[in-house]
C-alpha cells in the first residue's frame, strides 16, 4: 500500500491496490476452552467465512457460516448469520428451551436476518450455516448447506454429524438468504461415551480433510509436538494450517468445542 486514501470499495484511490482485509485472519476463544480460527486462504480476496462463540451457564455454543461466493456481500451474510444465530441460541438456552427447539429457532432467526440484507431476490446475500452446542447432557448440531460438524473423540471412532445439503455435481441445495425458502435445519444429537471435540468447519477445511481419521491425525501431530501446551486454540490453528499447506484455495474456518463425557451413548 502507498498510504493513499482508501475508497469505499476497499481499494486505494492512488495506487489501486486493495487494502488488507480486517477479517483476513481471526481467532476467538471462551473461558470454557473452546476456540476458533478463520483464515482468508491463499486464493480469495476476502474472508467470507464467519464464526461466533459464547458460553451460557453449562452450555458452550458455536456457529460457523460460509458466504456463498456467487452472492453479493457474502461476507456480510455469514457474519450476520453467525452473530444472530449464536445470540438466539444463548437467549433460548438461558430461558430453558430444549436444545433441539433452540437450534431450530436460532436458524430461522439467522435466515430472516440474512434475508433482510437483500436489495432484491436477485441481489440476495447468502451463506451456509452450522451450529453446535455442548453441555453435560451431550451435544447437538444443526445445519443448512455444506458447512459441517464432526465428533472427534480422544479415543475410539469419531463421525461426521452432518450431511451436506447438495445435489448433483455438489451444487448447493440449501442456504440462508432471501432467494431461499425459510430455513428448516436438520438437527442431530449425540451423547458421547468419552471426551473429545465437537468441530464446526467450512468446506475450506473439509475439502482437504474430509474424514475423521484425517482430522484426528492432524490434531494428534499437534498434541505430540514438544511445544504443545494442551490449548484447544493450538489444535484449531493446526487444522487451518494443514489446509493452508495443502493449497488454501478457499476461506478456512475451524471451531472446536471441548466435550466431556458423562452420560451413556444415545443418538
């Protein structure tokens, strides 16, 4: 950058260069030990991923969204959906609403907030959405689109908790936005028999690490490193770093919520 004046479109009036995006790299953490990392990647001009984390009583709540690249202001759609989704979940759970109901209501509110950004149906910001909550009774996830949730136990088999809303040729079949129907999220609950991590992520991560074994291998390498301090943030950084090393073609977001076992298994 030459130090000139930045225009409203984010480019310098004088030299024409784009200013560094303020959301190019982000990290968030909670006192409960959850952490998220988001990176613009190596090929994208902006980071259209967004994430949000909070803790309400015994619940740790996370939301991850991925702006649909062909839509206008996709980054704004993702940010609004993440912020509205996590706030709605926190309010619902604090009021004693069942997790399944809270997840459904939060997704609907996030969808309406994104739809309100549209100048018209033909100029509608859009994003995908995945939310997760974890507490003493287990964990729950809800999703719309192809952002994913995974269960990554410390020991034993893990699993994908979501199924992509995609059609032929992996074309997105569901999303949040004024050009979509009112969201009807799919919801899954799981009561793990052992401790581990609930991972929420965008396709910028899972296209490089699509299965549980690959994800756990990256985290295991980080844990075995002499410099590892046991911080979940380090694990999230390692996942994002792996995607960057593999090419970083898209925005990358990984959000990890620690889950402590304490109840029998139940789907």
